[in-house]
């Protein structure tokens, strides 16, 4: 009878180490209290984190800035220096996975910038970047570091291109066209050989950046609001969130080789906030945080049907403007913390710890497999030459110690050319030249029209 009961229970209750994962917010005195997180309508995470720092896009008028706070500088914040070198609003920030002190920012001014943050945080406002990435023709909306190659960064812009930069040289090594509208999200796959993007044209694309081409394209979610996609780590599938025709929030799991046939498609709820997805490859846990929501849903992704299992909700009454996942190496293994996140509210950055309840104080190797560390698997030149390598993994047993600050030394530093205001005489001459150009082009069009009529006749 006992064996029969156990058999029935095994059929009803799914066996999983992460069924009881629970989220706990940090106490207010340990949060970053007194920030001004940007309320910009641009869909980005607003916040990013490394092992040492948390960065948040700042609400500022005239030019763009972001805060970069050392983990130990928490509590009630007074006035503190910002990173303030952009001429337009900052739209996204990202930390290098191999250098905790190196942060990238992109902005409405059409440029990307790299900043070297000193250990312990800023002591004065930083306006001079370590490197500047000049090449996009319109505002730049996202920045994503390569997961295995050092000094490779992907950016997207409202000029409908994806550029992959060698940040050491300050040059765009690859430029991918093929989008017909604004790119809303971009993500590297596990080994960094492919990118996935979602766009305002309601399509999801898989890109081979070194081949400068789109390898697969399919129609994504049909709703008019924002859509995002992420790769599901070593599983190799793509997770896509968006809105249905009736404005329900929904998700789908896609095989990149058969993009037009979703493996799973499901509606979530009728809320209006754009969903921010995050995936932890070590635990297969997937987190969905809605903008303007207070809660975070989390699921476990499996290899077989139904492929995704709802686990629980982290509930809070404070709505989030943005969210980010800290590196796995920043988790407290002693407390069985499997995922560490930072929630961006209007005036506060609140760390949230997702833990597995365990009584033993020993290292739990079943929930902490070896995880990607801070050593790059290859150089930028190797990756650009066609190499693909998986991340170099490290054990978290005994706790992870972040490596000392490594200096980012670019080979060539690009600088933004500041144009001097033109004199009245120069402006008048420019108008004369432009009028001549317009007259010439109108004459050429008239010739073409006459030729077309002649050919039609």
C-alpha cells in the first residue's frame, strides 16, 4: 500500500530540487535608498550589476548619466558622484562578465561609451570615458557583452542595425542589417556564436554576427506592445515574451532551427507592463518581472513536455521600473542563494535573494554546479576569426572571490568630435550650397521622368 501511495504521489507531485525556492527582499537599511531611477519610456532593464557594483540609469535633464554604486555603499544615500559623459539620455548599461570594474553605457546621442570604475566606487563625477564607440547613426538602445570572448560588445540602434564591437580597438567589427523597424531586445546564445533579436516589426530573428546576416526569421507575438527574447542557456532554445492580439501578456519557447513553430505558447495574464525575462542556466529557473508590477513569477524549464513548470511568485507591493540578475558568482552559497536579483524602484535599488531551503550548512553541490567564472574563454581576435568556445567554469565551493581590478587598456581610443558653432556667413553659404543641390536633383528627376515616359510610349 505504501509503495502504491508513493507511486501515486510521484505521478501527481513533480520531483524537483527547486520547487520550494522562495524570494526574500533585503532589509531597507541594506538597500540603496535615495536614488533617482530613470522613468524613460525606452524599454531597458534600467539597472545592471557585477560582483562589486550596481549601476542604475539616472533621471536627469540635459545630457545623460547613471549611478555606479559599490555593493558596500548601501543604506540611505546622500549626494554622490555620477557617470555623466553622454550628451543624450542613457538608455542601457551593462557590466563586462570578465571585469567587474568595466561598464558600458549607450545613449540617445548615438554613441556607446566604456567606463573604468575604481574599486570602492566613484569619488568624483566621471565625464571622460575609457573608450567611445562611434558608428551608429541614431540613438543606441541596448548593450550586451559577449559571454565567452573578451572585449566584444553588441549594440543595437534605431538605425535598425546590430553592431558588434571590438572595444579594445573601438571599432565595429560586424554590422548586421535586415531589420525593418526598431530593435527591442537582443541576446547572445550560450557560447556567443549567435544573437537573437525581437523588433517592433513583430518578428523574431536569429543572427550570425560574423557572417553579417540573419539566419532565421519568424513572426513573433502579434501584440503592438514591446516584445523581448532571451536564450535558454545550454538548452539552446529561445524564450520570447510579448503580447497577444487581445493585449494579454504571453510567452513562447522556440527552437532556433524551426522558429515559426513554437514548442510552447501560453498566455500569462492581462496586465499591461512589459515583461523582463531572466534565465539561470545552472538551475534552469526562469524569472518574469513585469514593469509596473510588484511581483516576480518564476518557472522551471524542463527538456520534455510541458517544457515549463510554474514554481511560485515573489510578491511585493512596490512596483518595479527595472530589474537585473547579478552574476552567479555574487550569490551567497552559504545561505543556498541560487539567484540574486536587483529590483529598481523609483527611489530605491532593492536586492532580492532567491534561496533553496536546506538545513545542512555544508556546500550543496547538487544546486551549485560549476558555473561560468571571470576568465574569458578566448580573445576578441579568436572569436572574430571564427572560433566558438563554451565559458570557462569555476566551482563555488568555499565562496567565490572576485579577482582584483584589471585595467582595461584600449589599443586605440576614439573621441567624439565636437563641432564648433557655425558663423552667420558659413550658415548662409551652406543654405546656398543646399539650394544648388536641390535644384540639381530636381533636374535629374525630371530627366528620369521624361525617360520613363519615353520608354512607356
